[in-house]
C-alpha cells in the first residue's frame, strides 16, 4: 500500500490481529541482545528477529529469523 503497510500471510493464511481485527502491518527488524554479548561488546552478533506491528492498535508479532 501507499503508506508502506503490508498484509501478512503465514502458512498460506492471512493473519488478522487478535486485539483489533485489523489485517495491516508494518515490518521492522530487532536484535535479540543477551547480557553477555552486551558486556563484551558483541551485541552485533546476536540473533535477529522480524517484527510485524499492527497499523491500527500497535500489537507486535515477533518472528525469529
């Protein structure tokens, strides 16, 4: 869409929000930092996750990649 939102499909099924019923998301990435990696300066090497945030209510779905 023009606003950058997407429709999320997982296992060939469109996902709607459990809180508001909206079907539009925005996508972003996050680092899953651990205490030890932060302590020793290796946070950049931690696992990454993809987040899908509902455009209407802000509910966040996390997916490990």
